[in-house]
């Protein structure tokens, strides 16, 4: 029996059928449940159900529901029944006071879901970061890493930020990385302090960044960041609704309203990023909201939109062989890592992804060829030069050849392929995977890139190459520096930062009309040598640049560049050296220079087809192996003039102290026959194709 608020409930019951009632809700009342009636001012037991029934819900009252059963009204305990939503959940329902109570109760009863974890951190890290956050020191993964927040309730997301020239810091702040850390820490410890503070952060962010009724900040509503924020809010909401705490109906519905608005924005065509991995993440986030909350009135449309767009994105961003086509080996890893875990999440929850997701299964076999002998990736496009450990991709043990590459040859199965054409975007040539007398990390490795599929992570680097051997980098790209608004980032994107050919004083033509006008034509083995060929029209003004890279498997290669242009111009060939290599012999005037490091590992450049006007120089350069590093180094620059310009460059790696002392070039049968003699050694020959290539 209950006697509190008797007058109020009696008044409500007198006119409940004609008064305001909830629409769109039923309740399932199990057999054995007691129904109650009011007699006077007392609630009394009326009858116990013999069978399970589904009845119409009129309204909630305290810990009871008023229901319509057998032509009259009755009360049942809210904890004894299950709510059924008979009409979709709209934004209006989330703002109605009575509906909010029902939505809150419904969400507490709703089946649980496994959350998708976008950011992966260790349990102990999550707890450490959470404790720091509670102390007012928010940890942000990007530099400067720490944000001081004295009181989140008065924190201004736009005005109380330190001067930071690092877009990634703001990006991670606004996608609520701290909420993810706190949620993770709660899942580990069940400490409700983390959950309460995470909600305060979400509430503060939501108040400062309304989707409607105010300016939508460019950083706060970044296309990619918005998607990631969805994953973090979904994870928090799942933890919050299952937590043994008081669930404020206003909090529950405010969070659902936030997710509803994010889904609406993600489905908006003008907000969407096609032909970009940001679009992939938008599709994933929209699919996640629609799948976790099929009760939303627009979820069916959102799921249809997300599935169709995701299929199209996968078809465009992945080549037939499974190479990610956004100009960056690092994003090949990132996209596979993300999508494979997303598929695991969908399978675990019983959500059906579009069939196109199966294309990612080819990605690990392509990734194998990106791994350099020092277990890093070529820093092509927006790729960092950090070591790649065994956690590179999920379940790496199921890919034994990739495990072999990542472990330096100590685990897994030795691959057989030494050369590969990856999606007509990368050419890879490798000296060996295993050698009886030489270490794994000493193998020579050459990568050339050529391909333009859109603006995503595209640098002006067509036909650029990296050269590794003898346990170190020799010719290496500039790297990405980091996503900052600064001169270093701008310099890293320009053509002068890459190991390719361009018009003096001009950039490559990266207008959208040039998309598809460059690529790798072939990678093949013949005459005991490997040859990679690429072609690009991005050099501009109607010119065609063809590059052949021929490797003799004995640490010597020839790079042949041919530029055919409608009009004569000055063309520049650049090779950027890795740090720690100093000039030890030869001069630019001789077009023959040799560099060496402290371990006696040397690289020699010889221009074999120099005209009378040819020019060579050594110029300063920089490299960024990791974000915000900017390390000085040198580059070898050669310049030729004409409408048909040819650079024929012999490059040799050595650690015996023996240099190339003589060369000879003959042309016959569409080939350059390049002979070279090593000091105190014999004659060697390399066959270089010299015909023009026009097809992409």
C-alpha cells in the first residue's frame, strides 16, 4: 500500500481517459504481476495477472504506470513491466516532460550493446588520464597534450584555450577524447566520479556548440571530428544508462537529442565528405546511431543512406587489389585498423554492414609491401615515420607474412613476392626477405608513388621515391610535419619537398581536372633486374613525365626521367637525403657526388646524360620523421632545359668504401645500356627502358 500524493493521483485518475495521455507506448505485463486500484485515498491490490498481457500505457506516475486494461484503468509497478514503443521516437518526444520519463525508463530497459572503441588505450592509461582530468588537467593526445580546466561548468570552449598551432589538438579536444578516457576508466573501475564528470564535459560542450540557433564552429563540427565524437558519446551513453545511479530523464533525453542532431547533420549532403576517409567515418557514425537506436523516427533512412554511401566510398577509396587510394601508406593502416574493428563491432551486435566491407580483407596483403626492413612505413603523403609494432593491425597473427615483416623476420611466414604494383599507385621493389648472410634490416627497399585520386592527403609528390638500404634511409620523403597552420606544413606539401621532377619555380598541377592523370604502369622483373615505371601529366602545361626506376639487386639503381613538353622550359630533379649523410667526394660541377654517414654507409649520385647547360647543386632541406620535428638535411638538385628533357641518374649504395669510378651509356633497341665500374671491382650492366610512356 502507498498513501503519499493520494489526492493528486486520485484527481488524475478521475479523468485519465479524457485527459492528457501518452501516445505511442504499450507495456508488457508478465503473468503473476499485481495490478492496483485506488479506493478513496488508498491504493489496494486488485488482481494478479494469470497470463502475460500487452496493454496500453496512459501515463507514468511515480514508481507506477497507469495502464488501460479490460475497459478500465489500473496501476502497475514500473519495475514489473516492460515498455514497448509503438510509435517512433521523434525530437518532439525528447522535449515533452511526460515523454521524457518514459524514454528514460525505456532506455534503462533496452538491450545492451557492445560499444565501438575508436581510440584504443590501456586500462591503466585510461584511469591515469581520468584522474588527471578530475584534477583539471585534461590529457589531449596531440601536443601540447595538456589543457588546464579549473571548472568545467564555467569553461569556455572558445575563449579559454591556450595559443596552439596544432590543429590536431583542437580536433581531439572537440571530438571529446577526454569523455572517452573517463568512460573507459569507469568501465574498468565502476567509479561513478568518472561518469559524472564525463557528463559535465558533454553538457558543457553541447551548451557551447548548438547545432541550431548559433554559429556552427568549423573546428567543433569538423567532418571527421563530428563522426568520432559520435562514437565517444555512444560509448558514454551505453555506460551511463547501465550504471546503477539515478538517471535524470532530462539528461537521458538531452543526450539522445544530441545524437539525433548529429545523425541529422551526418546525413546532410552538404556536410558529407565523399571521396575521402572523413566520409567513411561519417558513414560509420551515422550507421552506428541508426543501428543502436532503431527507435528514432529517421533511423531507417539514416541506415539506408549510411550503407549506400559506405559501399560507394569503399568502392572508390580501395583499389581492386585492396590498396587504399588516399596517397598515404599510413592511412592504409589507419583505415584498415578502423574498419576491421568496426566490422567486429557490427558482427558482435548483430548489425549488418554493406557487402562492400568485405573488400578490406585484401588490405593486409597490400600492407605487407609497405613495411620497410626497419619496420617503419615510407613517409609518403601524410605518413609518420614512427616504428610500427605488432599492434599495427588487429589479429596480426592471422596474417603470417605480415607478421614476418613486422617482426623483422623472427615470426610468421617468409613472403615470396619481392616486387609489387599496389593499386597502380605504389611501386615496391625489395632486395630480399631473407638472406643467409645478411640481416633482415639490411635489405634494399625502393618505393615509388604516382597517383591522383582527389585531395585527401595528396602532396605534390607524383613519381617521387624513397630508397632504403644497409640498415638506414638514404633518399627519403619530407613527411607530413603535422596538421598545423605553419610554414613547415606548407613546405612539406610542395613539390620542392619531394624526390621528383618539376618545372623550376612552379608546383604540380593538382586541379581537379588532373585527377586520374598519373599512376604506376608496371613493376616487373627481367634480365635479373627489377623495373618500375610510372607516368604523370601533373607536371603541367601539357607535358608528360615518365620515370623508370631500374634496380640491379646489387644496391645500384638507375632513375630515368623523361619529360616531353610542348615548349622548352627549365626542369628540376630533386633527391632529398636522409639526415646524417655528408659529402665526402665529388662535386656538383662534376655531376658526381658521394655522401657517407658515421658508419661508412655511402650513397653516390652520377648524372649520366648531362647537357652542356646542365646544372647540379647541393641545397638545404628538412625532414619530419615525426610530427613537429623539422630536421635539417641536404638535397641533390639537377636542372636541365628543353622541350624533351632527360635525366639518367645512377645511384649506388655501399659500405665497403668502393665508389663507382667509370660509366658508359649506349642506346639501342629502345634501351639505355648503362655500364659502370666499381673501384677494385668488375663491370656491371643495367638495362633501362628509354621509350616514352603516355598511358596512365
